[in-house]
C-alpha cells in the first residue's frame, strides 16, 4: 500500500484585520491565520507557524494571536515532536513560530529564502535566529512518502504548497496560493474551461494544471476556513 498520512489537523493561530488599502474592494477584511499538522508514519510535519510580533505590524494589522504551543498541545503535541516545518512563504504571518524550532529542518524554496532578506519583506528575527536549519528547495520535491512540495508562485515568487496523500485521497495544503477558496475555484474553473475558447478567459497560474492533475479531494488554505472540493 502506498505510504500516506494518517490525518491532518487544522490549527487556528489567530486573526488579523487586513486594511482596506490591501483588499480588492477597499474595505477592511478580518482574516484567520491557519496552520496544518500532518500526522505521517515517518514523523509529524507542520505547515506554517503563525504570526510574529512587532509594534508597527501590530498597529497596522491589529492581530489576535493564539500561541502555537497551546494549539499543538490541544492535539497532544509539543514543538519538540515536530520532525519537519514547512513554510508556504516567509511573511510574518506564516513563520511567526519558527524560532521555536531551532535545530528542526525548515523547508522553504530557495527563492523565498532569498526574498526574505529584502527590506521590509518580513521580520528578520523570524528567519535568521540561533539554531535555524533550512532545507532549501528549487521547485517540487517529495519530503516524505506521499507528501510532496509543489512550487506555487504568485503571492510571492517563492510560494510553495503541499500535496498530502491520505486514505480519502490527496489533500492540497495551498497556503496563500489564494487568499480565499473562491479565488481558487475561479482559477480551477478557468483551467478546466469546458466550452470553446474565449478571448477574455482569465489565465490561471501556470501550476494550476499540475495541482488539478493530482485529483485533489480537498484544498485547504492559510487565510480561509472554506474548503475547495471537486464538483
């Protein structure tokens, strides 16, 4: 039998208020911050670690945070139990708990790690701390049997997602490839357009065909509790 994950737990690590200048319609939007704990026979894998803190960040986004250690404890897990950390990207709201994982491999795209050194890209102390240990990738990779990293650039040039084989089919942990599940739905519909070609059909991300070719049963996101499922 092919190797697969036993289960995937969703962790609610906080919420923040995205100001109107960062939204499509100009209205402030409350957003959740979600991480995912993958239980695999070869070890526990954690996708994203919550929000970091800085006075200017807090004044701008007015976040409420849930401590990652408390969220893990709810599932009988401590940071020391985590075998691999994966960040979909290295913005402050996805790698805030990384310093808890000194010595634990942190998986990121090489391009993303380069971007993280840029001015005001993220909070530097979240990506460069004592004991940090990166495993840098250049594109897709199999991390564990049945667990694959997918390069999904767009939100950032180094964004990545996870495809996890489970007993109920493949689950894609899409991070912030899309802010909302409805945006993924629109791109998937464009990629699978059933009718004749139309000149103004929006172009989906180049990687969308590769994700859909996995026949995912569910797609989960970092800032939306809604779940995409195939029709």
